[in-house]
C-alpha cells in the first residue's frame, strides 16, 4: 500500500524533523521600527492582568521583510510597553504575517496574536515606506527618509509577553486556565539607520491601534537584524481576568461562539 501521508510518523521521522529545526541558519530581516509615547490611560487599558504599565506609555510598531529560504515573509507587530513581576518587555496586540506558515507555530506554540495581513517595506534611495494592511486598511503606515547611519547595537535580549489559551468547546470561556508566556529574543544587528518621518495610524474596527495615538515620536529606524527566541510558561492566569481581553485576538468577537449548533451532525 502506498504511504498514507496523514498516517503516524515514525520516531525516526519525528527526530529528523526536530533535528532539522534545530539547524536553522541565521535568518536576516530588514525592518522599520517606530516607537512613540502614547496616552498612558490607553496603554494601561489594553493590558490584561497580571501585566502592568511601565513608567513610560510606549508603543512600538515593527514592519519587516524576512528573507526566509525559498520565499520572503512580511512580518509586523504593534506592541505596548508592559511589565510582569519586575520584568519589563512588550505586549503585542496584533502581529500581521503574510504567510500561514508563520501563523501556526507562533499562535499554537507561543500564543502570539498573529493574523494574516499585508506587510510591506519599501526603500527608494533615501525614501522609506512601511505599512501594515488588513481588510484593505493600512492601519499603520510609516514614511520618511533615511537621514544617516546609527551605531550598530551590541547583541541584546528583549522580552515579549503572550497569553496562550484554548477557547472552550461550549463557548463559555476557556478549556483550562490560560498561561502567561515570557518569550525572550536575542537580537543581532548588522546595520541601523535613522529615519526622519512620521507614523500614520488609520481607523480600523479590526485593528484599532488608532486608539494608541502618537503623542511624541521617540525613535524611527531602519535596520537589518537576526534573532532567535525561546519561550517559557511563567504562570497560569485566572480565566476571569483574561476573558474580557480575548476579543483582541479576533476580528469578530463572536468568532469564539462559532461552534456547530446544538444537535448538528
């Protein structure tokens, strides 16, 4: 009988797949990063417990083109500064990706709030434009001109916070209490340039980052970097604390209740 591809893999095949994943070479990306101060109350309002605001209400938008072997990937993120039990980092609200492959691992393993979208980074001489687009709306657009080189930063780590959960089968909440994940990334840069420009936030009911207005633009850069990441579960979170924020993960809050009608086959 021909190999049934949905059938069980052998232990050797599973081990080979894991070994191949451990040998992934450095993958470099070219990205625009904008950091701005926003409304402190707005930043605090989007943070689920036990995350708390830091001393500065910062928002960070990242728009990158990742040179994956075989095909390029557009990857974006809009995150707010947050802290958890003495650790400061970033809490992403939305992470648009241009390919499904980039969604599944991040969402299922780490709990990243990834969604399919259009992500563009363009440079024409000194002119730079980067955008995050979903449902035909460029809800984040960064535009400007490269105005000079910056010192290449030393390798450093940063922490992102994610909530990993499974919606309950009956639509009543979660199958089990969610977990809070600390994801530590080690980043290395090979180029970094200053960009003089602006960040435009457009209204979108699907990705309402316009609720985090640009009060003061703190930094705007274009750089090439590579990174790796390791995650760990740090604690379980009470379902009642996270449930009011679950809509952040979905375009339609009713999506949580999209199970089959009672009695259907």
